[in-house]
């Protein structure tokens, strides 16, 4: 029973994060992005989820640390 609850929690968390990203893209573009762009974004997001689920944990943490550092350095220069 706990396993089923954890699967539902993980699935709804992913759906919620995808919803937040969709709204973020609308906010950034100041309008609804094109349907082709949103379809591509959702496909890339789904691919990243499945690839991340199959990765070794240490590789996943190293990759996330590197990408967060890259994001931080890019946004630090913008603001």
C-alpha cells in the first residue's frame, strides 16, 4: 500500500512541476508559446524524466550539481 502511495505522490509531483513550467514559460514569453514549442518542451521533459529514472544515483547528483552551477553562473551575470 505504501508503494502505491509513493508512486502516486511521485506522479502527481511530476505533473505539478510540469504545470509550473508551462505557466513559467507563459509568464516569460508574455503570451502563450507556440503549440510546436510546447509539444517539444513536454517531449524533452518526459525524456529527461525517464533518463533520470534510469541513471545511477551518483551520476544524477553530479549532473544536477553541474547544471545548477551553470544556471547560477548564467543568471548571476544577467542580474
